[in-house]
C-alpha cells in the first residue's frame, strides 16, 4: 500500500510535469488529502518552490505554469503552518513574483482552503495584502490585474458572510467592493478597460457573486461577446455558478441557451459551447432540455459527453433514455437512417457517466421496459441495445422479453381458467339446485296426493276405510321419510359439499400454479442476467417452491380457516421473504 510520503511525492510530481487533466486530478487529491499526507505535501511543495521554481526573469511559460500549480496546491494545505503561509505571501508580492497568473493561483489556493473549513482571517489578510501591493493601473497586456480582481471579489464575499453571520442583521447598503466589481465589468474604450473586464470575470469564475447587477452584466458580456472576447469563456463559467433559485437565474439560463445555439455552427467556438452546456447541467435547467438534445449527436466527443452528463443531471438516466427514444421515433417518422443515429446516441449514453457509476445497467433496464411497448419503440430500442452491448446483449434482451411474455401468457391463461372454472361451478350449482328442487317438489306432490286420497276415501267409504287407509298411509309416510332422508336429503348435502370442495380445490390449484409461474419467471430473469448463481441462491429458490406447496397443502387440509383468519396471523404464517432473493423481488406471488 502506498505511504503518505510516496503519495505526496507522486502528487507534487504530477503538478510539475503532468498534463492538464492530470494536474486537475492532482489538485483534487490535495484537497482530499488526510492530515498526515497534508504535512508531507507542505514539506515537498515548499522544497520545490524554494529550490527549483524560484521566479526568474524571462523564464519559460512551462516553468511559471508549474510554479502556479505548486502554489495552488500549497495554498490548499497551508493550515496552521506559518512557513507555508509565509511562502504564499512571498509569491503574492509583485516585487518577488512578477507573473500575475502565478499570484492569481496562489491566492486562489488560499481561498479554497478557507472555503473548506480553513481560517477566513488568513484569506482576508492575504486579499488585503494583494489589494495594497497591486494597483490595477499597473496592469498591461501581458499582466492584467488578475490577483487584484480576485482579492476584490474575495473581500466582497467575506463581507457578505460577515453580514449574514451577524445577529439581528438588518438591511445594508451595497459594499464598496460590489460597486467596484460592477464598474470593472463595464467595457469602455481602450485596452486597459478590456483587461480589467477580463481579470474581473476570471475572478468571478472562481468566486461567484450572486448579485443581480453582477449577473446581468455577465449575461451582457456573453450576449455581446465581441466586446471582450477573451472574457466570454470565463463569463460562461461564472454564470454556471449562479444560484438556481435566484432572481436572475432565469436570465442566466436563457443566456446560456442562446450561447449554445449561437456557437453550434462554429467549430472554433466549441470550447465556449461545451462550457455553456456544462453550466446548464449544473443549474438543472429543465427549459434547456430541447436545446441540449441536438448536441448528443455532435461530431465533437467532448460536446457529446457534456450534453449527456448535463441531461442526466437535469432529467435523470431513465428520462434521458426516454427522450432519446422519442428523438429516434421522430427520425423514423421522417424516414431518416436509424443505424447511424443509434450509433451516435449509444455513444452519448456511454458518455453519461463513469464505469463505476453503473449507468449502462440503468440504460439497459429502461430499454428492456421499452421492448414491451409498440412495434416501432421496440425497433429503436433494439438498435440502441445492439449498439450498446452488441448482438449478444440483444439476444439476452429478447430472451428476457420472451420470458416476460410467457409469464404474461401464463397469467392470462390462469385468469381465463379461473373464469371458466367459476362458470362451470356456477353451472353445476344451478343443475344441483334444480335437481334438489325437483325432488322436493315430487315429495310435496306425493304428500298432497296422499292427503287428497285420504279425504276422498273419508267422503266415499266412511271412517272404517279411512282408518285402514290411515294405517297404510302412516306406514307409507314413515317409509317415504326414510327413503327421502336416504336418497334425497343426504345426497343433496353431499352434492353441495362436493361442489364447494371442487371449487376450492380448483382455486387452490390455480393459485399454486400462479406462484410457481412467478418463481420460474424470477429464476429465468436471474439466469439471463448472466450473474453467478451460488448454491445459496438455488436453495432460496427451492425454499420458494416449498413455501408455495406448503401453502397449497395447508389450504386443502384446513379449508374452513383459510381466508377467514386475521391479517396479522397470515403475515405471521407467511412473513415477507424479499431478502431471500438476491435481486430483492418479493418471494410470494398474489395467486
């Protein structure tokens, strides 16, 4: 494992000799360094600045740039070390450090230190030192007043923080620093005026000032980029740090959208357009979505990446994929070639995030769901998926979609079977009802005939024949009662019980099949996702099947209690086993 000493040496060496993006990563590593490594960084940075990178007249640009990076790093780790603070102060003195850019980055490093929990008093004292030692009129074309402008913006921000932290703070007048910042954003005739504007905008790029007057003047500079062309890029960066909920945020977003549209035809202005896209993503501007979509198919990969990341920040991954599908459907309606377009959009989707962010899996999940839509959406989803993962990924998706369709077919057939069984059971119940009703009617009519015969005999033959007949009738009625109870009443109860029991068995069986179908669907999806399945996972799926079978058997054994027990008792018998599945799907179905 790399020690703090070795890590500090590597970071310092990168700040000296690394390429641009490597130096930015090294600066971020300095900011995130633990206390032990910060001490090593301070020692190494001071050693290099004093021995190898002392300011010299007529030095090369590479040497002065390396010194600026080293001072930016030292300012970030100055902490409570007086020697480090003195080294930074030396380079803020124009009599010692002649390069204005180096002074600018040294002061910027101290500001970042104060923002990240350092002492604001240190930043304030150094800003005052710069303002007292640097007169803006001393600036020339080679050395614009960069450090002075940054110190002015620092003083404005620090004064605003003091006002906010003061108890019972009431309305205050504009600070003199804000007035000076506003004046230096006005472009007048003469090179010195343009230099002051460029220097002030460069300072606002580092420290945003969320004041309406400043934001409006930045918007004016971007819209009228011919007045101070060198300041346009920094002005776009500064607008990207505006408070999204501020009063002038809408104006800033509109200015950035206009910049994207205006610079799109000109390849030489791609750097400005790229930064405008980045700023729109930082502001989360929903109104900019339609402006950013065409940049997903740009020829410049950097533009494509910025547009994809900006849309992800604004809409999220799933919605961004949906918008891309909509754009492809529009292109299909125009009879445009879909294959090249799918290739461009696939590149944009890949550029949406780093590999460790697992963005591609979210994209594929959204395309999976789109494969269940109409035919045209399936076609464009297929093209995108093949561009993202090749034909093998598409075959996997087809298998997943086929498994889903099979599952839906099983559900549909189950519902149809349930309906058919209900109809059949109702039909059987109707037949049993009419059969028992007919038997009851026959018995009733037979009793009426017996009563009628008895009355007729009484009228015709007298009481002797009635008595004889009554004996026969009584015996007959008793015999009929036995026969009725044996052949009518008991079979009717058995028929009713059998109908109810058969209906319950059918429903239990259908529910069991429904649960098995869900388990098979989950197992199929797990296999097709090309993930390693351990023996524990297989055991969990077996437990699911065993649970479903146990539920069905319990329902058959105790039909009277099933469906009538309290909900809490059911949950106790069948707890939620969503943890049993690796992907978190619920264990039991609704069947």
